C-alpha cells in the first residue's frame, strides 16, 4: 500500500511540475489557495466513499444527498431563522440517518449496494426538487452568518482555506480509525471475504452499516460546506456527478472496487491529483466540458492498474506455492 501511495505522490509532483512549467500561474498563491479549498471540499466526502468501497460496496447518491441536505440547511437558516449550530447538527444527523438507511437495506434487506444507492440518487434529488418547487434555494441579499462563514469559507492567515484544514484533520482521525483500530481491521476483513469474516465471529452487518453511517455523516458535513461555498442551490443540478469525484479519488488512492483494500493517505493523494488535473484543464484552456472525460479516464486507468496489480499478485503467489520448499 505504501508503494502505491509513494507512486501517487511522485505522479502528483510530476504533473504539478509540468503544469507549472507550461503555466507559471499554477504556483501563484491565489491559485494554490483556491485549489486547496477544492481539495478540502471534495476530500471530506471522498473519505466516506473510501470506507464504503473498502467493504465492497458503493455509494452513488452522494450528489443527491448534497442537493437535499443543502436546501434543507439553507431553509433552516433563512426561513426558520434557526441558530446555525442547531442547523449544522440537524444536517449532519440527516446525512447520518441516510447512511444508516443505506446500510440497513444492504445488510438486512440483502439488496445490492448499487441498487440501494442508485434509488437514493433518484429519490433524494426528486424530494429536493419537490421541496423547493424546482426553484433555487439561497441566502437573501444582506443576510450573513459571520461565524459560520468564517468556519466554512474563511482562510487562516488569509491563505489556507479552513475547508482544507478540516479535511486534513478528518483524514488524520479517519486514518487512525481505519488503520489503527479493531474496527478498521474488521472493515478490511469484511471487504476481503464477508463470509469468512462472519464465520470468524465478526458482526459483518454492523461493520458494513457503520461504513455507510460514516459516509453519510461526512456527506452531511460536506453538504454544509458546499452550501456555504455556492451560496445558492439549484436542486436539479447541485452536486451532480460528485459521487464520481469521490469514487475516482478512492480508486486512485488504492481502494479496490472489489473491496478489502485502501488507505486514507491514498485517498488524500487521490483527491489532490484529481484537483491538480482539474486545474490543468482550466489553466491550459481545455474546454470545461471535457472535465467528466478526464474523470472517466482517471477512473478507467485506476481500475486497469488495480486489475494488473491483482493479477501480478496472483501470479507471484502461484509461483511461490509451486516452488519447491527445500532439498532433502
């Protein structure tokens, strides 16, 4: 896993160097700060996606969750004039509840994660559009929330975005949870072989549900940051295809879509690489319509690399097993 992370870091440095040579604006403080802000915004929910993918699942409703929770969050602040800490808590709880529902349907109703989250993608966006009567939810002119805006869109020393700081702190915490805790070991075991994990005494249903709950909670937090970043939400399009960013970041970071593999450091590096590539598209004047083509290509390359590594591993294992153990 560390070899994958190191390779990804080298790739980021190479791409960044090439972009900086082609367009020196890449290294300008404002561009680096803006890129760091986007890394933070997209990185938080990408961590949640990694937890789900490690179990062998998938979460396709991320963008629709942003749309629904985003309009609810803005409505709580503007229409109901709720104190922002309470609105934040309700929004995060809402995301957590959605994650629990997905985990329940996957583990208890025995539905495929793809089906469950695809239905969520359609249902949540439909509810969001109905909730706003297909209108746009936003803050009225002159309405401000100084503390909330400082926490979500502010920058330390006028340069380091708070969203990036939150992302790094969450990555550190989730890294400990995933790699240094019993829960993390169980998560990998379930992803490798759920049936074997169950026979070994692991409560696999609880582990899988917990992964979806973590993802949902982080989506709830991201919904708040995205709402404050955009300042207005069109439920028909807000967050569209954001789940692809998360999947791409996780796959690039070493998470196998078969489950059982992945690292938080890898997800951090995968998120950084994606945003560097997006920055490359913008700085080189490549049409923004090709953004999704870039993401699709990145996912394809990541999956091909994952399959190649898996085949090499199987071949090496077979060679070891076939080799003579010793000479009499």
